[in-house]
């Protein structure tokens, strides 16, 4: 083990942190290392690639939920403010589940926001605040992008025998996304006025 320079000079232990360290990349993004998970290299590579795409889109959806949670306006402010924050928390849990599955397969999960921005298919929103129906529509469109990709990825990973990835995509990504989309879409229904 390498000794800290302060320790070597004084031969006494030091609590000084080793600051400004640089290191080599020990695994490139887009590769998978061998893990004893009873899946072929091809299955693990394919699943990691598909999961990273869903992961990037899910990180963007999480960010959209937070942006719209902070920017909510109007008569339904309180209800939507709370709902969007709840959905954001659920999306954050999905981000972690997706990233851990990529790592479990021996891959490298996409994590840097700048890298995520290069992978996502979800359109960038304006920097300012949109009207409430536009915010909700934007969230619904993002959900549909993720759901379309997750359905396809689930079917293909099942064909490759990757039951764990298939289960994650179906039981967590698809089911959560469908439920959240339902809650959002119902806020865009034009209800008739009740006359006394």
C-alpha cells in the first residue's frame, strides 16, 4: 500500500485527506465484466445497453418532475405540487434500481448528468415555466417514451433469458410509469360544470 507523503516524512499517522487525486479509468462505459450471474456475455451486454437508455430517460423524467413540482401554479397548485414530488421520489427509486441492475450485470451505469443528456430521447423543456397543462403533457410524453422503450426491452431481454432485467422493467418501470401516467392524465380531463 502506498504511504501518504506526510506519513513518510514524519513516520507518524496522519489524518490529512489525500486531496486532488487522479486515477485511470478501470472500466469503460459500454463494457461488461464477467460476473457469475448465469447469463451470457451477449445477454449481459444487451441488457446493460437497454437499461442505460431507460436509466438516462428516467433520470431526465425525475428532473422534469422536480422542475414542474417547483414551478407549479394555479388553483390546483397544492395537489399537483404534492403529487409531482411523490412521483419524483418514486422515479428516484427507479433510477437506483436501474443503475444497480446495470452494475449487477457487470456494466457501468450512466450517472453523470452531461452523459445522461447525450443518451436521453426525452426532449429538453424550456428553461422557463410553462403553463400547467403543458407541464403535465410534457411529463406524459416522457412517460410514453420510457414505457415504449421498456416494453420492447422487456420482451427482448426475456428472449435472451435475462429474467432479472425483464422483471425489473415490467414490475417496476412499466407498472410505476403506467400508474403515474394515469394520475397525470386525469388532471387534463375537462370535467363538465355541475349546475344547481
